[in-house]
């Protein structure tokens, strides 16, 4: 029992490496927030493209569906390698400028940006599906009312449908955000020392898992309150539905 | 006599195999109040929804205020049509994320290009006209069905339409709330608004309409002044329908 405790909860090791792991966690936070915001926006763009009306937009709808299915169908880890390998190679061949191929925007290292791009591409596809469910859950009478008032498709989406859809899907979007935050650890494979990699670094030096435990605790400090918040929101929405509120 | 405000020629609508409208010819004069009655499935709501092209007809022509809005199998001048024709729905369809005033103002600003202040002034005036001055800032979920429906009427009126379409607007209301909505419609009819109302309210049709139309099986079976159609119907199908409705 003592050995178990020593392996996972060696407070000396936690104390000695607290700053190092915390630094990794700061990358996790930045990746999650930036990747989360960009995924939310990109997902909404995809969902709206998917809903464009008429025959003229059929190719756009088809491409959007293909993108969403494609990105949801391959592992994020693979997407990270594809972006990292692809952009880097294209830049060194001179196909794209180095500023894009090996991004160091705002003084942040390129693995961070490769990770952000990969996360946005993949989670944008997931969130597009969530938005779609929300858009489809808005009663068709809303569109009819908007159109009968002379609003265009774009206006009725922007002012009527999307605002209602987004409210309905905040809980599932937050769930996706929790998943996204955990998946940021995958960016460690291209050299970003985020929480998990920091823990592993300490582990390989000390052969002790306590820094990994610290990483787990840091994740839980964010994810558990978020999960509780999602539950609270769902309960509140259910109460509204029971009261017959649209 | 000026040209009719609505001219419908040989209007057809099918949903797949199902022929809902099989050839409707109808002219509505400016200022006329028309009630459309008939059994469910007779195509009366579909006719109304075709007039402002919420349903795309399968054939025929529709002219509104002298402009062809449907012909050669496709909609034309849709923007003009939607400006000239207001619609009120059975299920109200208020925008739940907007207050009563915002419901009435939004399309004025976004479609007609009115300033926010101008639109809000007009909205409050119209909400006053339908008896809801005090509910102007409430959200739809805080309003009764009858109040919601009156907001919906104000919302349609705010666009200054030439014609108002009413699609069974009292059918989803509790009985005690029906009268308030009918009063607003009666006042609107008295003010000279051109109105087409699909309704089950025979009393309203009798008192308010200039013309009552009985539809069945996707065609207009008979039409005329309400006293004739409702009290002395010429067709057996009309008699049968009225017998069933008035007996209940």
C-alpha cells in the first residue's frame, strides 16, 4: 500500500515539479480555449453551409457533408500528423510561404499552431453536427414566419434560426469542449510539452507517476465543474420544456 | 372597378401522388373579406400557403397587386409578394427569443430598412391596436395563446401588407381566448383590409365576410355572400359539411 501511495502521490516529486507541470497545463489551457473558440466558429460555418437552400448550392452542401464525414472518420492523432508533416513539407518545398507552413504567430511555437489547426478541423466537424441537430430542432413554423415577413434565407438563419438553435445546443457543445480539452494532450506527439508530456518527462526522470497524477488533478479541476455546469443547464432546459416553454 | 388584388388561375398543387389542389380560379377585390371553409384535407390551408408561396404550386398562375408572382412553373418577384402579403398562422409562430415588440420590429428593420426607433414606434402603436400595450416587453412564453396570436397579427400588419392571410388562427386557442382574436380581425376588416381567412368560425364568416368560399376535394365547390353559402347552400357537399359543423 505504501508503495502504491509512493508511486502516485509522492508529494516531494509533486512539489519539485509543480511549476513544470503547471507550465504544461498552461499550454493545455491555451490550446483548449483557442481550439475551442475556433471549432465553435468553424462548426457553425459548416452547419450553415450544409443548410444552404436550392439546387445551386448542392455542390457546397455535398462538399460540406463530405468534409464533416471525413474529419469525423479519422483519428485526431492522424490529423495532427497530417497538418504537421504536410504544412512543414509544403513550406520547405516553397509551395506555401514559411510564415504559413511553419507558423510562429504571436511568438508561439509551431507545434502549438499545428495542434490548434488540427483540433479546429476535427472538432469543427463534430460541432457542425451538434449545430445541425439544433437547427433541425427549431420548428419549421419559425422559418415560415420569417419568410412570410419577407426575410431572406440568410436573414432568417441569422436572426431567427441560429439564435434559437445555439441556445438548444450549448450543453452538447460544452460536452464536446470537455472532449476537446482532453484531446489536446495528443499534440504532445509533435513536441508540445503540455500537461501529459510534462508528466511523462518527470516520470522518465524519476520513474514515479506522481507528476502524472498532478496532471490528472489539474484536468479534473476544469472538467468536473464543466460537467456539473452542463448537467445544471440540461436540468434547467428540461424544466422549461415541462412548463411548456418553447 | 379596379383590377383584383389577387388573381389566381388554374392553381394546382400536388404532394407527390396526392393532388391537393386540382385547379383553383379565384379573384379577390381590394378591401374584400373572404372566408374559406371546408372539411380538413379539402386544400383550404394549402391554397392559402400557395398564395404567399410558402408552398410552391405545381402549376397555374398567381398575380398579386398586378404583378405575376407565380407562373411558368416557378415563383417570380418573391420579394414583392412577401411585402404585399401578410400571414398569420394557426400556431402563432412568434419568435420565442424576442420580446413582443422585437417580434414586431425585426422584419421592419431588416426587410423594410426602417430605423430601429421608427420600427419600435410602429410596433408599440400596433400592439396598442391589438390591445397589448402593457405586454410590449414580454416574451412569448409569458403571453397566453390569444395574446400571442394578437402579437402575430401586429407583426404581420407592421409590414403594411395589401392583403392579410389568416390560416385557422383561432383553432389552437382555448375557447375563452378566441373572441379577443376575432375582435381584432373584425376591426381589421372594418378598416378596409383585404383579408382571406381559412376558418372554422362560422359565426365570424357569417358576420364579417363579404364572401364565403366552400372548398372540398381540392376545388372550390361554391362561393357567394355568407347568407347564401351558409344558410342556403346549393350543393349537396356544402349542405352535408354545414350539417356536421353546425350540429356539433
